């Protein structure tokens, strides 16, 4: 049972991060296409957003380890 919980935690964490990263990058590209002069600022904000979203799978792995070994 712990193995199933760990797999679900990692799977949903990866799924959420993938969807979040896709939305962040697509909206950034859309914003740069509309205002090319704001590209540098939008790119910086995109990298910050992607880094925050990538924290989700890392937290999911920690929760999975706690569920499996705890």
C-alpha cells in the first residue's frame, strides 16, 4: 500500500509540474510575441516561475519517501 501511495505522489507531482511548466512557457512566449521589448523581463520572470513549479515534484518525492519508508 505504501508503494502505491508513493507512486501516486510522484506521478501527480510530475503531472502538475509538466502542466504548470507548459502554461508558464506558453504564456511567456505569447507575451514576448506581443511585446518583444519586454522579452528580457518576461524571460526572467519565466525562469523564476519554472523554478517555483519545479519545487513541486521535489516535494512529492520527499512525501513519497516518507510514505514508503515511514
